[in-house]
C-alpha cells in the first residue's frame, strides 16, 4: 500500500477477486442504533470516507478478521487516514462462534468508540449477527436481535449461515427469561452442540456458497 503499484494491485484484487465491484452498487448499509452503530458489507475507501462525513464514524469492527485481500488492505489504510479505531473479530457464517470469539465480539462492541461500523464481506450474515449481539448486550430481546437477521439485507436463514440464528434462538428458548445474554455465553453456551444440531437447506446453501460465494 506504500506504492502506486501496490495500491493498484489492491484495487484489482478487491474489485475482481473479493467482489467489491458488486459492493459499489449495493453496500448493504443498515442502521442498528442511530448515532451509535451501523452495519454494511466490506466498505471501500470512499464508502468509509462518506460514513465518516455523514454519521461522524469513529471506529470500525471488522468481522472478517485480518486477511490478505485487497479490500482489507484498502479499508485499513483508509481507516488510518481518517483516524478511525479498528477492531478485528473474525467470525464464520457457517458455524456457531466459539465462546472466546463471542466474548471478544462483546468486548469490541463495548470499547469501540461510537458511532461504530460493523462489516463483514456482504453485510448479510456476520454483520447481522453482531448487530443482534449488540442489541442483546444493550438490554434488547432476542426477538429484537433476530430482526437484524433479515432477507432485506440478504440473509438466508435456511443456508448454513442460519446457524447464527440458531445461537440467538437457543438463548431465547433456554435462558432469556433467566439471565442476560453475556452471562449465558459465559456459563451455558455450547457452540458445538448448536452447530451439530443445525440443518441447512440445500437450495439456500447452494445460493450462499456457489452463487453469492459468502464466507
């Protein structure tokens, strides 16, 4: 990223390999809590600058984690130029997060300077889940959180990404009336059992993996 050639290669990789060309047309922007938390697909440098201007963005929570993609390099460089805080919490859309990962997510949501932006690749699955977790941490209900997991943002509940819904549904069914979400994560959460018990639909999974090529 320190040379013109390096930046050009990052843009080529981002646009053609990481599908950022599609995100130029549909950034999948969503407001979780006005003035506090927003969500989208992996932002381009221009989209980050626009969010900084329009909503006063102060930090980014990257749910893809550190990668070797051009999109990652470009967004990190732009965040540094804009003076934005940057937090990495790598999630998978195909299995329930490990307990330690969920705790790292909760901590990032707590400490990130607001307004903050959550992003994954498409903004459909992991950004939706992290938005739901924030709602729960702020005292909202599982039903409130599940509204973030919507087809409007491209989330396919019957695909393998539906295992993220299953996490929220397990909490809702077994513990919501008895304890806060974070206490449940620390004491009773069993990601292996949730992943093993979830069955994805074939067509939705084909769309997720082969057509949309989500992570």
